[in-house]
């Protein structure tokens, strides 16, 4: 049996870590709190957002991380298991993060993408179109934001309108450049017929190398749904 004396250093060490963490939270505020939030699994993040959602951080980097959390959590299977009232609360929190970010930085393509995601979930067609198009205009060449927008539209393909199709086509051009995102586009081409014309248009404007690579992915991710 270990003696109480032997346990003392470990106890002191544990207290020291707690004091250090508490002190950092007091000094760095929402930015440090978000670091702790990001370390949690999605299910634990959603549990926290029910009662104590993280405050919007001050730094641009931390805001980006929090908005990215919203982009991951809102369409997740975890959220669908929550009661409708709690789902709506989390949507409202994320909408607030995006709105505050846009008030400070109107050209944040990421915040507009989160706004589009929320509008799509609420079947707000006009709001979705506006946010989607503005997101693409603000961040036309940032692949990770193009990927977020692509995923939103792939999950709500009934929302396609001419302005959205034009923005979506530009996103596809960006996504064809990388193997991982090219595979994602090929999967959507096979499984979502109403997105196929826009994808075809984007592929026709790509390089010969990108076109061949895309066709190979289409064959590997088939069969095609008519």
C-alpha cells in the first residue's frame, strides 16, 4: 500500500495543474476556454453548448476555430439525437457567433458559410442563397471553405438556384485540384443527379490532367444514380 506521504507530490502536482489551468483561463479568457472546448469530443462539445456555450473569442484564429466547430457540429449525427428545443438553441448560438463575426468582418467567407448552413437547416431559401453566394465571393480560393460549402449543398441539393449553381461551379473548380476533395466531387457526381450539370460544367473547364483524374474517381466511386 502506498503511503499518504508518497501520494502527496502527486496531489500537489494535480492541484498545481488545476491552478495553472484556472489562471490561464482568467488571463486569456474566451481564447483559452476555446482551447479546452476544442479538445473535447463532438458529443461532449454539444453537451457543454446546452448549458454553457463558449463565449466568442477575440482573436481571429480562435473565432475561426469556433466557427469550424459549428460547421462540424450542426450537421452531425450527435445533434440529431438532441430534443428539438436544444437543437434550436445550439443553432442560435452558432448563428450568433457568425453574425457577430460578420459585424466585425463582413468579408468572412467562413462566417457566411456557417450562416448558409443554418439557413439551409431552417429551409430559409432566400437567406441560404444570399449567404452561400456571399461566402463564395468572399473566399473564392480557400479550399477548406469551398469544401464546407460543397458539403452544405450536397446535403441540401434541392436548394440549387442559378446564383448558387454559379458559385457551386467555382467551388468545384477549386476542389478538383486536390485528390481528397476530387474524390468528394466524384461521389457527389455519381449520387446527386441534380448537381451533375454544374459539376460537369466545372470539369469541362479544368485541365486535361484534372479531367482524367476526375473521371478515374468517378469510375472508382460508382455506380451512378440516374
